[in-house]
């Protein structure tokens, strides 16, 4: 009998579904917990209304855990944002969401998957590297670093990462 790691996401107790415009409210709530400069409901609605945007919402017992939002660009997929609620982090949720995007790329015409991540997001970088993403470029001063009370005036670089292993 196989033992399950209690901290890993398993399809047995989770569900994953394609993002819909009606999910904009829950996406904004998750994004607000994950990022200081969170997107609002209207931002998510306007992106999900466009046919090139897609993603997945991960739930456990009907409760949202996290999501991934992507844009399909000719033969590439850009990961726009990924967020997992704090109580579900370090359980494989991010990997599970990324695996679904990789699967979409392999089933479609996408030759690569890329994303931008703040150099300060060490957990995100670690996740992406563990999945095979590689750093290919840096955008100096791309992100404005903000404290909860306001803007500090400092910036951080964006790391551009690519997943070059799409199996077509």
C-alpha cells in the first residue's frame, strides 16, 4: 500500500477547474493575501474576458486554495500570476497548478512557457526552479517595492524565467 504524504496536494481531496469570469472575486481575494500590490475584481474580470487568457482554480472541499492565470501567445504561454493561500502553502499546490499549465502547453502548440518573478520572491523562484524553469534575463528596477504603509521608493529586478522542456 502506498503511503500518502499528508502535505502533498492530491486529486483525491482537491479539485481543479478552468478559470471563469465568475471566479474574478475569489481570485482577487487570493491575490490580496499573496501580494501587496493586489489586483482587484475588475482587473481579473477584464483579463478573463479575453480569449487568450486561461488558468486554473484549485479547491479543497469546495474552498479555494490557489490559482494560476496565463496568457497564450501564438506559440508561447506566459504565466501572468500564481497565488496560493498561506494555509495551503508548502503542500504542492503551486507545483500542481504549474503541472496543469505544462500539460496544456504539451497538448497545444506552445513551444515554451515563461514568466516574470521578483528577485525578492525567493519562495516563487525556488518553486519555479524545482519545476525546471531557468533564469534567462533580468529587468532592472521592474518592481516597485512597497511597504504596507506606502512606497519606499526602492525597486527590485524582475527575473525572466523560461520552461524550455515542453514535449510536443
